[in-house]
């Protein structure tokens, strides 16, 4: 479970991250990162797992895996200037992907989307 301070719950922030943020994709997921350099605060993370991924049990398993993997990347995301909003969207291939494959894809996409 992510700490409450790191949960992205506001629909406007979800929308802003998806529409205005930097995007990077992989076979199993797409990440959207929006950074507001004028405001300080912790990085907030939200997840989107649609019914295309699978039934409720499958979607929940994918969300649990992504939450745990994202929590491992929080220290590097905290180094971003300002406040960041990260949205991780699972693709249908995430249902069959192993934990290691999801981790590799998340790490690779976060490297590509992080500002240099």
C-alpha cells in the first residue's frame, strides 16, 4: 500500500498528468508524469487498470503488483523538482506478465519519462 501522502486521488490531477504530462509506453503499461516545478510536495501516484486487462481478480492482482513496484521507485521520484503526479496505466498484456517483467517495464518507462 502506498502512504496516503503519495496517493493521487484528485480527478483533475489524473487528467492533467494524462493530458499534459510526459508519456512513455511499454508492452505492458504506459506511464504519464506531470511535474509542477512551482509547487513543492511529495510525488503522488495513481493507477488505471481497465476491464480490458481482465476480470476483477486479475485487475486487482495487477494493481497490487504495480503499487509495490512503484513504491520501490518512490525515492528516485522524490528527487524531481517540485511536485509530481504519476499515472500508471496497465495494458491488457500486464495480466499475463510476470512480476519481474512488470518491474523492468516500469523502470524503463520511468527512466524515459523523467526530465533530464
